[in-house]
C-alpha cells in the first residue's frame, strides 16, 4: 500500500515544478518591485538590503505555514495527494502599494529612507487588517456563491497572468516560443520524459540556457554576499506618522487582499484540498506583519495557481523547499543574481499555465446554469487591465490621468477620450475595486438564476453601501454627492429596489419558470 505524504514527507512528481512556480514565479514580482523602487531613486542598500530580504522572510514563513497546513490535512485525511497552498506576493496589492502609497510618498518630498519607513508601516497595518479578515472570512464564504469566488480568481488569472505570459512570449518569440511549447506539451498535453522528469523543469532549464546562448541575459554577481535580514521595528513605528493620509488606500486594498486569499483557498477547496479559510487568512496577515518588521513594503497572500499545481501532482515538499530557497537567497543575496539570469518569459510561462487551469476550473467546478455569472465576473478585471495599460502607456510620455473622475472632473485627457467614444468613466469606475465588483455581480447573477431575487437585492444593497463610502468605483474612501462613486451607489440602490419589488410581487404579476435555460 502506498504510504501517505502526510506521514512520510516523500516527494511527489510535481514538486520540482511547484518549486519553479512558487520560487521562480515570485522572482518576477521581486524584479518588478526592484525596478519600480529604483525608478524613484531608492538605493540598492534599501532595495536589496532591506525590502527584498523582508519580502523573503514573509514568503519563507508563509511557505512553512502552508507546508504545516498541508501536512495536517494529509494526516487527517490519510491522503497522499494533498497539495500545499502556494505562497506569493499579491500582485494587484503590490501595484497599489507601489503606485498608490510609495510613489505619492516619494513625490511629497520624503527621502528614500523616510519613504521606506512609511511603506513598512503601511505594510504592517495591511497585515493586521488582513488578520482581522480571518475572523469574518469563513462567514463571508457561506454567503457568497462559489461561482463568484472562482470567477474572480479566473478573472485575475486571465487578465494579469495569462495575458502577461503570452504577451511576454510574443515580445520575444525566438526565445519564448520554444520555451512555452515545451511547457504546454508537458503540462497540458501530459507528455513526460522517462524517470518522470517534470516538463516544466525542462522548459525552465532550456529557457535559461537558450537565453544565454541568444545573449538575452547577462549574468550579474555584484549582489552576491552574506546579508542577513535586519529587524526594523523602529522604522515601522516611525513610519506610522506618514501614512495617515493613505489609510483610504491601504484599508480597501487589504479588504481586497483578504478576499483574494479567501478566493484562492476556495479554488484549492474546489480542487479537493479542504483548507481552513479563516486560519489561512490569519497566517497571511501574520506573515505580512513579520515581513514588514524586516523591511518589506508589500503584503503576501495565498497565491493563485493551486489547481494547476495539483493537476501536475505537486505535493507538500515543494513548499518547504521554496522556504529554504527564500532563506538562502536572502542571506546570500541571490535575488540580484537570479534577476540577471532568469529571462522574464521563463517565469511568465508558469503564469500562463496556471491561469489556463484556473479558467478551466472555474467553468467545470460550478453548475452549468451559473455560466453567465462566471462570464460577468471576468469583466471588471478586463477593465482593470485596460485602465492599467492605458495609464502606464500615457505615463511613459509624461501624461498623467486623473483617477477621481467626479461629476465635476476637469481631466482634459479623460474628457477627450470620452468625446471620441471611449467609455472611459466606466473603465475607471470598474478598475477601482475590481475584485469586489466582480464578486458582487457574479453573486447577483447567480442569485437571479437561482430564483432568489431577495438575495440579489441584498447584494445590490451591499454594493450601494460600498460605493457610497468609496470602497468600490473610487480610488479612495470618500463620502458625498459630488464624488465619483455616488452615482453608482444610487444605481445599485435602484437595482436593489427593483429586485425586491419583483420578488414580492412575482406570484401575482410574474410567470416564473422553475428552470430556464438561457443558452
């Protein structure tokens, strides 16, 4: 009889691929963070001496905690196919912290040192808010249909992972095409070399060697050397005095972050691993707080991609191996070296692969009748991606869009786009709080399909309240008639009234079929 992984800690065939996804995939986020901070003049002493080691500490602790969770689940169920949750940097939250908190702090005149202190305080506070989410997350999970959570995960995967992966391939097809096709042949086609050598590992090694041969990468060893993470409690305490104006950004993004964790755990549960949602959210928050104390400026979370890891027979061992790699990389300064060695396309193919499986899982693990709810869940994320690309493209030419398109907006660029037929106000509105908007709309449509207009009315009412206070459809928490989000609060309220009125009068005035096949 095959022994269980929970009792033996044996490697599974996909653990090497899991390490590639978890460790090397996060390297891409480290590269983005380093590039963004270098862009505003932060020195390498802060970036590679404090921020990156702090990030590594948080992810290391997350990997160890998830390995422990996986071991307990394997022991409890007697199964040998348990997959540990992947630990990673929350990519949407990362961008918000970088460009919604750190960049404004920099442009307010703070030195890189003071800016870093403020960013660590923001990260610490964010982790605390995320921990609080652990106490209410399980209750939210009981109220929200599965399609809303899986649809949101699928939307993030489609917009931020699948597109980025394939765009990177087409950015450099001579390098990218051979790498991605090797990965897809193994990961989607199921082909495997003798001795069960993972095709993902083959594609990564080939990609690095091929990139070196083509001259696409230049190895840099300047960051190598012993550099222990430094506990920076004093910096976090000092930084709190700078972040009060940014609470309207930090609070909503951390509400998003604990919902993202909840969604990704739901994805793992759908794949067959019944993890505790609240416990995982508390782990995320605690790891983020500790990482901030060691210098990190962005939160970590349960990463996307559990379904893909499970499909490739990844177990628990990849998680603690990744933790060891994070620790060694932090101590010996390997991140700059890996940055120079790893072409972006090699890491991005793991994003593409996992995103495809998340989309497939979303469509196969929910009732067919909820397909419309899943489809509408994707749209806010498309708006989020569209807004980000347009904003960054214009910003590259020194043109900066106003995010607060109120009814009295004076943003000439946005108004010009609207004049030429671009529905820009709608794009901006759905970009702000995209994940919450996605969950709400999928919930509403699922309740309508299930003949529960009373519950759909409640969901619209929640959306109205969130809009009124600026949690969605606004880049900051706001209250007032002239704010960007107020018209959406009114619109949602009217929708709630309509749903509840029809619910009350349906027996008298409506013909309601028990089931309706809208396809």
